C-alpha cells in the first residue's frame, strides 16, 4: 500500500491495555478531563465537528444524536453503550473490548457527562465471557479511581438473540425483560420511562401522575472509543483520516472464504480489494464472487470489489457499510444457499411482534429452501417477490428491511442461479451448506462460528441434536 506505515491503528494501537494504570500511562483520562473543562455544549460541538458517525450499523451522526438528547427538555437521562455485537460477520467490538475496554468506558463517561445522564450502562452478551470480565474489572477500577466523574456505570449481561443489539430491544433487556423491540426509539422512550407507552407490556401510570420519557443515548462500542480519541486529540484528528463524509478509521472484520480471517483497523475508504489482500486472499484455486456486509445490506458482487469501504461509496453501489463486518464467498458457494441461510437467520431471529416480518421472512425462507433443494418452481420466485413487498409493513424495527434489501439484492445479482435451481440444477457441484457466520471467536487468523445457530428454531428454542 502507498500509505506510510499503513494501516496505523488508533483504537487498536500497541499491545492490549492491561489495566487502568496502563490506560492512564498511555494518555487515558485526558479526554474526560478535556470534556469537563470545555463543558457540555463544547464537548457535543467537538464530537459534531469531528464528523464522527455511529459505528453500530446506521452511521448516524454522533454529535447530532447527542445534541438531540441534550435538547429533549427537562427530566432524567441515561447513556448506554451497545456492546451486544450480534451482526453476523462482525467481531470488532469484542476485539476492541479485549484490547482496551478503558477507552470505551472513558467514551461512555464523556457521553454521560455531555448529555447530563444520571446513570450509564454497558450491555453485552452473557456468552461474551472474556469481554464481560474485562469490562467488569475496568468499571470497578475506574469507579475506585474517581477521575471519570460520579455517574454510576453498570454492566448488564443479555441473551444471544440478534435483536438484543437493536436499541429498542436493548433497553428492554436492561430493564430485565425479553429482547423485544419497544415501539418508540430511545430518545423518545428511554430507560425506565414512565410514559404510558411501551411496546410489549402495558404500564400503569405512576401513582404520583408524573411521567417521564427519560431520553436515552445509545452508542456502539467503537463509536465511544472514537469519542475518547476526539476529545483527547481534538475533532481535526478524526478528520485527518478517512474521507470527508466518513472521517476517521474503522475497525473491520473480514471473514468467510478468505485464507486469513481478521479484524483490522483501517482508514475509512480503504477498498474492499485491499481488505481481501490483508485477509490473505481467496483459498488456492478459488475466486471470490460475492461479499456481504453483515445481513443488513445488499450483496456486493466481484465487479465492485474495488469499492472504497465507507458509508458514501458503499451506498453509491446500492449496498452499505453496516458494522463493517465483511463476509466473502468464493465460487464454491451457491448464492441460492447463501440467501437461504441468511433469510433463515432473519426469520429465526425475528421476534414475532410484527406479523408481516415473522410471517414474511418465514415464507421467503421456505421458498428459498424449496428452490435450494431443487424442488422449487417459478411460483416460489413469485412468493418471494410478493413477500418482499409486504415484509416491512407496519414493523417496529429494521430487521424486516434487512430481509427485503438483502434477499432482493441476491435475486437481482444472480438471476441465472435461481433459473438453474428452478430446473433442479446448481452451478456449484457439490453445493456446500452455508452456516450463517455468527462469530464466537476470531484470533490469529482463525475464526469460529456459532454452530448452534443452525438448530435454533423460530421460537428461539434449540432443536435437540438428531
Ligand atoms: C436487528 C438489529 C440488530 C442490531 N444489533 C446491533 C449490535 O449488536 N450492536 C450495535 O452496536 N448496534 C446494533 N444495531 C444498531 C442499534 O440499533 C443502534 O443503531 C446503534 O447501537 C447505535 O449506535 P451508534 O449510533 O453508535 O451506531 C442493531 C440494529 C438492528 C436493527
């Protein structure tokens, strides 16, 4: 690469941080002190000027989100760090937490200070044991140290369900409930809100009649790690890397049919082809054919592998950055089977509160299963088309849109593969089963996927081993 000393990590720089003393020795605490010195408005302004965009998937402008919480009228506020990391193909939040939970928690302390939160929460999966342990130790050390403000921070451990990471479901879990997205977003109906709205459960009016929306800030792990750097070095620091629309570095995960799967921090705008190179390229004798950025965006075909990995460039080719987890498939993977596997994942993980989502994802999955098994017909393509049009009707979260965008894109990108399947044939012989790449571990070029996902049922139970 032409870059000097590339890829020059910021968030993943150096060796893993071993404790709070190590964090402080490397400049920890400077960012929080700078935020307090500048005050709330200037802190929010600095984040806005940096151009930082949320790394949880949607790329929403972080400064604008913070200002919205600040300006939401009188009353209680909370700040939440989303460490659920449930997107298939993504391991970057766990890599960051393993490397340095302190910069993430310092970012959370800055966020809590800036929006005037009375408490902060970091929520991760119970099954992410090494990361949870590091977070718990860091919270204790930082509270005892006392230089990160007086806002209490607690760790909440949640279930493995995909929807746990969806912010409206995340708040439900923090309140001790199931990961079922509530109706209104966190800035309108935050943690422990007493307004007479929720999603799943009805809530009685408080005895004193005083209700509150408790606007709550939710930010991703990586977003908050960047916040610490922005406050430590100033907003221009972020803008000195990446692109004008997508400033800074981004921690990407590259998995699937690559020789050396990895998590690596690169400049926003680094081409996908370079990420493939970093991951050791395709297996010998194989050609990479497609790339999926999680299960939330349109498939990227090989003719677009030179696309810069940033929000605007990926949107321009009809896809998206998502949480920067890239899953590559080579010519030994059948696109119909990939579509079936990803659709089944979304069907299983759909919570069922919105009928069009659960029913639609289920119908699409069954049609893809028939096609994949060579038992499908033109009628199944019609079923998929019809359900893709209605799957997002009156839904309360984005999961159904993911199904719509992703499956429609595979149909458009590989029409000849579907045509072959209608004739009972497949271009890939022998076709291999595709396991949705929910990552359980990724280190030293070796990735492990959750093999339990294949036996997970649409009611979130697991089928007994046969
Ligand atoms: C089905 C679904 C799953 C999601 N899972 C995660 C997740 O695991 N981690 C995450 O940070 N954001 C996840 N998100 C996005 C969050 O709802 C939210 O946008 C994000 O945490 C906001 O943080 P940011 O502004 O820093 O990006 C998910 C969204 C959807 C629709």
